[in-house]
C-alpha cells in the first residue's frame, strides 16, 4: 500500500495486524510464526549476549555467519559466494532488497518485477527514483492451476531503460515456485539484454511435494549478474531477529554494502551468532520443517475448500491464495476489512501486491501458525461465512 509519491504509506501487514489486535482475531494476515525457532538457536543467541557480543558487528556481518551462509549455499546449491567479499548480512531481507535496489537503480531507470509482487519492492524502487514495471503472472485457470510466468510477456516488458529484473521464487503471495524452464527463460532474457537480477529467495526451504528450489544464480551465465537475497526469519521461525543477507559476485556485493552502510550500517550481533549456528543444522531439520508446513498447507487447503473458498494450492511458501468470489465479493480488500468483525479472523487482500491496487477477489491466508490456531481460524470462518 504505497502512495504515489516517494513516501511509502502504512503497509498492509501493519494495517491488518492492528485490526487483528483490535478485534482479538486469529491473525492469518501478516506472515510470522507464533512459535519460536529451535531452542538451541535461541540459546546460541542468548549465549552470545551473555558472552559479551553486544556491540556493532562488522558492516558485512560476523565472519562466523558469512562462512555459514557460504557453506549453506555450497551444500544446497553448489554455489560458493566468497565469505569475505561475496556475502553481506543485512537487517532482514528487507534491508538487502532496499540496499540492492538503491545501489543499482538510478532515477529514470525501470525495474521489472513479477506481479503480484511483495510490497517493499515498489517502495524501494520509488525511493530510488525508478519506476516499477509489473509483469503479471498468468492467473490460474480454475482451482487446480497455479500462477505461471509467460516468458514472452516478460521479454516484451524490457526497454532500453530497464536496469534490473526483480524475481521472487518461491513467490509471495501466490505460493508459486518457478519451474526450471521459467527460470531458464529469465536467465536467457537477462543475458540477452544484459540486465542485472535481484532474486528474493527468502522461502528457499519452503517448497512442497518434493519440488526443488533452483536458485537463479545457479543457472549458466547468471552468477556474474545476480544478487541473491535470503533471510533467516522464515527458515528458522525468528522473523523478529531480522537477519537476512545478500550474496553474489564481489563487485555487486560491494555496491550493496556501499548503500547498506548508510541504512543500518550493521545490526543484530547476538542474533548473527544464533543464525550461524542455525545454518549448520543438518538436513533433517529442513526435512522436518518442510513436512510440518506441508501438513499445515494441506489442512488449510482442505479446510478453506470445505468452507467454499476457491483455493489455489501453493507449491511453496507459507501462504495460500484463495478467491472470495464464491462469497459474492469481487473486492478482497472489502472482504478483509469486514472479516475481523464478521469472523474474528484476519487475512490479507492480494490487491496490496499490485501496482494498480484495483479490486480483486484474491485473498491470502498465512498458515505459519500452530495447527490448533489454524483449526480455530477455519472454525470461525465456517461459522461466520456459512453459519
Ligand atoms: N521478501 C519476501 C517475499 C517476503 O515475504 C518477506 C517477508 N515475509 C521479505 C522479503 C522480508 O523479509 P525480512 O523479514 O527478512 O526482512
Ligand atoms: N513478509 C511478511 C508477509 O508477507 C510481512 C513482513 C512485514 O510485515 N513487513 O506477510
């Protein structure tokens, strides 16, 4: 929900979480887990604090975390950013995105992003004086479909002023995980038109049904032109720690750091120790994490369908997009503004993720909540909408 000027307005997440509080509603809007991450990670941060790691970290992050990020990327994707000059730790993925956009985008430049797109992209591009050019994902045909990228539409959006492609997979809010052929089309276009790419992969470990997450930077020709953005918030259920990172070739990361020094400079020393520990988790942690979320995904999809929502089953992320048209709504915002009072539940309208902010029937529910909270949310929806 960003205004036309260079000053962003209140985000949809702040708005909806405030409504949740006011109505004592089950908050399935803003995407944060109710539960904290693993105890040993919390303990590692607490120990760091007790041991006196309470002053500024280096601008790029503590070496232990930079090495852990590199080791994690090598293990999962065969990528090896240099821990000294190919990694910078940031105040969440939000700062990494903003720093990268401010670093690469000059006034008058165009930035292409998949639409719907995460709300901070538009805000950061606007702050840089650039223009966000949305490329819509294809709307699914019926309940079975997913939002998919049309490579021809993407290619047609590139102009001489295009500086940057902003990609997000797994994708918030739709839950789409870009397939390899879609990623290859993006890579071919970026190479042909000599574009920089910023790829937001904060849900890298949240892909369901045996799908794989393929980092764009791992495709041929992409490493040198790509900044990859990650976050510990989702993977380790510590969104309030705000530890994210940008990785890539030294030349691009140097430019991100140049901007970052004027944003936060550095943040979260003890949390960085905690996340260094977290990234060393064995494969079993990630397997259990996916399995736990897949179970909740299935619960929400089935529950929402049973109530009468048209549900587009997510391939990844902890969000499920539905259409509220079956309840007579063409405007998801109106639905979401009424929902706390009507049902005691909060959701987020997908139109907040569109440049034109026009009324649309899609509404996003977050399922990063304990099963009993999801069941209570579903019960309230059933009673309020069909009772
Ligand atoms: N990108 C996407 C797609 C997100 O969904 C979010 C937050 N959920 C962020 C970036 C921001 O991440 P962080 O909380 O680490 O700043
Ligand atoms: N990324 C979270 C979401 O999509 C919200 C983060 C925030 O509140 N800025 O729900």
